[in-house]
C-alpha cells in the first residue's frame, strides 16, 4: 500500500495537486493539518483515492475534524496528528510516547514545517514537512508484508 502524506499547505494547494497528479497510483492520502480547505479540494479532485485528515492549529472552524487519528492500513497502525498539542517544536518525546501508548508502528506528524524521517525501536517516524512555499516537501510511505518504508519527496 502506498500513502502520500502532506501537511501545512496553508492555502497553497498547487504542490499537493501536482504531486497527486504524478502519483495517481497511491492508495491513500493522509493530510496532517493546517489547510483543511486545500485537503477538501484535493479530495474532490481525486475521488478514486482514499483520504484521511487531522486538524491543525490553523484549521479554524473545523471542529468536526479530529486532532488525532489512529489508522489501521494494510498491517500498519498509524498514529496521525498535526503535532501542536504534543509540542513537537520542542521535541518528540511526548508525541512518541502517545504513539507508543496507542500501539502504533508508524507516527505521522507535521506543524514544524521541517521534514524528518527516522526510526526508533519499532516506531517509524515521519514528518512530511510543509507542502507549500519554498522547498516544499511531502512524504511517501510504502507499507508491505516486508515492512514500512518512509521517504521524503522534494516537490518544488
């Protein structure tokens, strides 16, 4: 299963759209907040792809969108959050603890606008960075019986 992971589009959906057009073979898109209107636009433009989303600190008026989501997709238990409620700009300890407590093997978060991919004792950790502005990035995750593979894609 292939997943595209976006975060922090902040009203600039161009790079999300271009990336989705290049990667039409993905099974799902996970959006990690701060651009719910952009997310809804992509969902309408690509109806054959499954979309999942969490709310970020700038997603005002979106109380129906959860601030965290735990997804079970093709053998991966994925903890998704924007990250602001876990203070990810100050460190990853709190969000990593929350992901481990949920039994996740993949943690996805945004908020910092800085791409990160790492692995820590059974937990894959990916921040796709910001999919808007200069040096935009997103994440590509491949989940297979062999395991989980995370990548950062530079999209401009």
